[in-house]
C-alpha cells in the first residue's frame, strides 16, 4: 500500500510538471526544476536533522548563505587589481593578528592545566579576546576601505565550481560543529534560538563586508559547472544543469537511505524517540546529535552553493528567512518528516507551488477584473495585479494547513517498522 501511495504521489507530481511545461514553456519550467533540485538537497539535510534526530534547526538560511559565499569565493574569476597590489599582504597581516588573538584566547582558556584558577583564566580570556577583536577591527577598517576604493573587492580564486560546492558544504559543516558543540546539550528551543542568531549574523557579515562580497552591490555572474545560457542557449544550459543536479540528488538520496537502514540510522532514531533509554544503553547522545547536525548542515551548505550558483548572483540581501528557512520546513513537513523520498517530493512540489502561484494569481486577478467590469461595471483597484506576489504566502499557508489537517505525518510519512 505504501509503495502504491508513492507511485500515485509521484505520478500526480509528474502530471503537474507536465502541465507547467505545457503552459509556461520549456525554458521557464527547466529553471524551476533546476532550482527545485537544489532545494531537494537542502531539504534532505533538514529531514535528517529533524526526522532522524529531532533537531530543531531554524538557521537554514545561514548555512545556505555560507555555502553560497564559499562557492562564490572559490569559483569567481580572479581580481587582478587586488592581487597585483600590496593589499593581499596587508589583508594577510589582519588575518595573522586574528589568528594570534584566537590562539592566545584559546591558550588562556586552557591554562587550567598549569594551575591557573578558573575565574582568573575566564577573566583573562575575555580580556585577551576583547583586545584581539579591537586590534583586528581597527586594522581591518583601513585595509577594507583601501580594497573597496582601489579593487572593488578581493574577487575569487577562479577554481572549478564543483570544488566551490564541496568547500561550501565543508564550511557549513565546520560552523555547525562549533554551533552544535555549544548548543546541542541544551533544550531544542535554545538550539533554535542559536541557529536563528547565527544565520542573521552571517547575513549581516556578508551584507556589510563590501571588501569581501561587494555587499549590496552583489557579485555576478557566477560561473556554472556546465555550459551557460550564453554558450548554448537557455534550454540546453538549464537542461544540462538540471541533469547534474538530478544525479547529485540521486547520489545523496541513496547514501542517506543506506545510512537510514544501517545500525547508525536505527541508533539515531532511537535517540530521537527515547533519549533517556539510549543514554542508559551507553550511547553518547550529544556526540551522535552533533554528527547528524554536521551532516545535515553540510548538505544545506552544498545545496545552498548549488542554488546560488544556479541564479548566477551572490546577493547577501537576497537571503530571507521566508525563502530559505520557512519554505524548506514546509517542504519537509509536507513531504513527510524522516522520509527521504518525501523530502524530495516536498521540495519539488512546494517550490513549484511557490513559483507558479504568482503567474496563476495574475491570470486569476485579470479574469476577475475583466468579468467584474463587464458584468458589474466594477473598477478594480489599480494595484490589484501587483498583489499577485503576495499570493505565494497565502497559497503556501493554505497548502501546509490542508496537509496538517488531512495528512499530519506528511504526504509520504516515515515508514516505522514494528518488531515483536
């Protein structure tokens, strides 16, 4: 019955996609599927955090931004104005001061091993950390201004795009390690607050560090791992990009399915369902949660890197909690928490609904406006058509409400095997 349900669900999704191709054209439809496949990888990252381990991460936007930043830094062409000047050496000195400050702060915090009292080493670590921060920021200010005025920003390294995606995932995983190392021992609401705060911090850094990201001026066009529309046309280019993403989604899905059915996956679900019993059986709960948090964040960073690359623009202002956190939670909840196949279905279906709702609303408003004028001599508000964009939120809200009412476990709920 469950298998039949999957066939029906994906069959209806296929018909929906076919209808979009028929009405919206091939180029537009391929772009939607291309971006939806990027969201599918991000949704798989969330479904293993929430579905496997019950970790409430509302900072998805931050990990997407980190992945996008690293792929921009790695793959964007080299800025010769920056590298052919003395500015790299000056910026290197800033990084050296920061490294020295981090080492001194860490060494002071660990000085208890040589007998320094806890209160004293905490006080000294705070003082050294504060002084290091002031030194670094005072040094970075003039260097950053010089870079902005003479070179615009530092540019990228001109390396392959796939390498940028991989480093974007690793960068998100490193950040997840430090966030999780501090917060996973706390209750889930504290983890939510921490991840939300981290996401906003990274957005603020990328938005204001013009020497690093050009801030609100954005960085574009980002290179693609496949031929771009300028090379082979929109349809062929988007079809090539979509093919790469589908292959990656399949690889990630198969790997996660194998992990889900392995002893590691059963252990993670045991911790999710009964933390006390798992700890009593000798399982290191926080260590295992940290593992799954890092793994999920790596997928978010990797998928975010692919998503930002697909748009060909890195815009720090474009990272929005509605688009890059709430929407992904809707995908996972609608598809079925803990079900990898459900996460893929939810990502594709919700993103298609999200994109298609605006043009559909425009058609509906134009029809209402026409017949209202003909039948009732009704003059529609002048801004009626401009309100179509707001229908996205209404349609997504209505969709998730209907799902929670009639399929609270998701369209494809997790398959729980009962033994004994």
